[in-house]
C-alpha cells in the first residue's frame, strides 16, 4: 500500500480496543496515520497494532520511552519488530540513550522512524521552572532538538510554535511532529503551547498530531473534514 501523502496523525486516545477500532474504521488509511498512546497500549497490548496494520494504517507508537540506554534500545527494537511506522523516546533521557536506540535499529536494519520528545506541549515556562529549567520553552526545545539530531534521531516532537525555529536550526528534512493542534474554535484542554492546523503547517510542522478536536467532537468525521479542508487536503 502506498504511504499516505498527508501530515495528519489522529491520536486514538481511547480506553479500549473496541472504541479505538470503531474510530479507526471510520478513518481512511490513505488520508491519515494513527497514533497509539500509553492508555490504549497499556489496556490492549500489541493486538491493537496488529488490528490497525491489518486495516492498512501506518502507526505511530507513542510510548515516550525514557530509561537507561540498554532498556530503551530494547523497547525501541520491540516496537520496530511490531512493524510500527514511528516510535518515540524522551530527549531528556540524554545522548547515550538516544544513540543506543538508534544503533539498535541500525543493527537490525529496521526502518521505523525514531523521534524524540523535547518539551511536552502541555508545559509552559512555569512548569519548566518547577523541574529546574529556568528558561523559556523555545530555548529548551532548541537545546533538546539539537541534541536529538546529533544523537541520530529522525526528528522531534515539539509544539508547532517552535517549528520555524527548528527548521532554521535542524533543517527541513528533520521531522517536526507537532501535537497541541487546536482548530481556532476548539479549546486548549490541558495543552499550553498550541497552534491551528494551517498555522502549524505554515510554521514548518511536518506532521500534525490531533486527538480530542476530532475524537471528542460531536461529529468526528465532520471535524476531520473541516481540518482537511482548512489545510487544503
Ligand atoms: O508524543 C506525543 O504524541 C505528544 C507529545 C507532546 O508533547 N504533547 C502531546 O500532546 N502528545 C500527544 O499528542 C496527543 C494530543 O492529543 P490532543 O491534545 O487531544 O489533540 C496526545 O495523545 C498526547 O499524548
């Protein structure tokens, strides 16, 4: 099946397999990718990946691994063995952790994209101060993105607010996967650093991760169609 030519990744943030697949069955694998996160994977296990692959979806397994290098390398290898399109780690785990993960994929020639989370989009300057980072989110994102690139990552997770700066710092081909996408009319929820789909793409996001604005909409398909129309797809 050809790779979908779309920046959209729909976050299947549901508490069980049935609800996640009910949503997936309404989506078109030619028009979006899907993301499986911590809640769904912890409840359903790898069978959700098999079910989504059987439906033709490319899957971003978002488990944000953050542990010692050997443990993360093994976890990333396990994810890649499930055939996922993309997997992520926390850049805060450091260079040796990211390099170990990259080396493990290289050794097995596994094609899964490996990206690193910089600063969660739910965090603002005050949240960073509380964990001892006395800096603005942009500076910390730039620092961690540069480290991620040096450590062999294919890209980062960041907010779209930082995408333009990262394009200048890390180049066009370095992936900028951006959650915190909020169509103008909808709410921010627990997100702090948000942008609309159109502005996110204009800023240089390579992929838009969208959850609640679609999954919690009264008519999810209409919400998705609005977003596709907004970004000209
Ligand atoms: O790695 C992620 O996907 C991620 C990183 C981040 O910094 N912020 C963030 O929101 N996410 C994920 O992106 C999705 C955003 O969902 P909504 O806020 O509902 O659109 C959730 O599944 C989050 O777990």
